[in-house]
C-alpha cells in the first residue's frame, strides 16, 4: 500500500518483510556451568541504557548458549523489548545473546532500509506499543507482527538518511525535524 505524506510517497511493509526476527532466552540458573566463567554477553532490558549497546552485566557460557533458547546475535542487530518494559530499542555493537524479553531484528539484505531509520521508527512507537501491551503479571506484546504498529513507512533511502541526521542532532526536536522534512520533501 502506498500513500502520500508531506508530499512524499511512502510504502507500508510489515516488519517481518524487512527483518529476520528472533527472540532470546535464559539458560537455566540452576546449572552453574551455564553461567560461571561465561564470556558470551547476555543482554537484559537493564543493559539497554542507550542507543548503542556495547556491554552486558551478565555473561553465559557456550554450554549455556547451546542448551537454552537464547540465540547468538551479531553486532548491528536491533534489539527491541517485548516483555515487561515494552518498546525499548537499542543497536548491538557487540555479538551477544538476549533474554526472552528482547527480540533481535536483523535487516534482510534486500530490505534497502537504513538501520538507524528503523531504530528511530521503533523508538517513536514506544507509546503505541505500551498501549497494546497485555499481561497479568507483566505487559508483553505478541511477536506475530500482524498489528499495524509494526508497519514501517519506507521513504526513499536518501530521505531516511536526512531523517536520521536530523533526529541525531541534539538541538532538533522530533517536532522540528518533522516540520523541516515535510516542508523540504517533494513528491518522488
């Protein structure tokens, strides 16, 4: 589906069409050989303190990785929290695993989408995701990704670069960036 926003034609695609999505897991805490002297970073929501994630509070062993549902994620994978604290986003700068509260999103080679753009897009949806969250003890969202919240506007690549540069600039608010972009884009 294509529509025109701010004189820019955008295409809506499901997140699963542009990303490979995996969820993490937790090795058994009762098995010390899964944790003691581990050297594989194991990311929790608590570790998602900034845009880039380059360290972890806890580490697991190779045995812990192989005997649990957690998966090794490559550097540059986008992390997205789906349980408890919903909608936190970060970009891995190290190879690491995550717990089950975090999904790893790796852009597909043919997606033609800028990683930073997807990061900012997901970050902008935090309030919407929190409104969708369900759960008795902790809020969570379903990774079926059929919900419209996970649709992504695909601008032309050069527009994605401009959006990211504006959002990264410390003196630009989201409101200012949106107005600037809407005034400057032309239909393509």
